[in-house]
């Protein structure tokens, strides 16, 4: 069996809650019983739908929705007049992620009932209680911003040190998103260590972008030392 390398994850230097790709995911709480419909968009176009039922008779506490897996099945959904269903207990979480491909997904969730559906969630405008997780691979200095709020912050991803034991990422660091900015405003993590943004400010759109890459230490005279580079990039 050949190993599959996710080149999109290696090349991604911007992680956004409003445009989900392989290095970012959003978790939305569903405290109330009812029937919901999720609509998946990519580049402004609708590409898939899914249904969520929340009832005390159900036991599952989390639904993992792979947006990249839903999108290719849109035509089949239309032909069968049926979208994927998820059944959850109250106080559960809807986890939205992208397992492969370039990403660029956003999701809206409407609560169904009598009359017009009620919009309860939109990845482009996160609300209090939502979680956004960014897993940064490339070492360097990143800038974190809330494009719908105030304040900026910095995330430093340390270059892995060579050692006898395999590198294992530490548990995620937590950053609280407030109306005035990020707490803490500076975070240091290792490669692939997650940063969990706990949203406490409505209408939040979080973006983490690489400002200064770290290609690791290089000693004088070492021309063949390994340095981080994008797939396809010519070695200098």
C-alpha cells in the first residue's frame, strides 16, 4: 500500500474559519431539540446539504461532517432526493472539517419548523459558544486576526528539534476570542499542535496567516542540510 501525502496540508499557510480547508475545523454546539438542515457552499455556490435531528432519544454527542466528502455526492443526493442524516442528543456538537483537497468551504445551518427556516449558524460569522481549531504544520510566525472584530495576535510554531524519540505534538493551546481581541495574544506551539479558538464574541471570522516562515537552523557551510520547502519548490 502506498502512503498518501496530503499536499494541500503541506502548502496551506492561511487557515480561516470562514473558508474551511484541511488545517481548520469548526465545532458548533446544538443545545436545543429540533430538525436542522445544513447547506455547504464553496466559492459562493451550493455544493451539498445534510440533515441533523436533535432529540433526547438519541445518544450520539458529536457528528463529524467531512465537507470534502459531501461535495462530490451532490448529484446523487438530487437524484435520490435524500441528504445525509445525523442524529444527536441535546447539548451535542456538530464538527465540520475537510479531509482532503483545496477546501474553501462554508456552512450555514437552519432550524426547520413551522414557517420560514431560522438561521442558527454560519461559519462565516461564528457566535459565542462556537469553537475553531487551527492545526499549523509549517514552522514560523503567524498572525491571528478577527476580521469581524478587533485585536490581533501572534502564534509562533517552533521548528522541530531532532532527537532519539519520534516527534509527538503536545495537547492543543486555547485562545479566547473576545470583542476586544485574543486572550492570550501570543501563543507558542509545536508543528501540528492545535490551537483552539473559544469564541465569546458574536460575528467572529478568525484568520491565521503565515507572516514569517522558519526554515530551521543552518550552520555555516552546510549546503545539503534539510530545509522546509513546499512540494515542487526548487531547492536553493
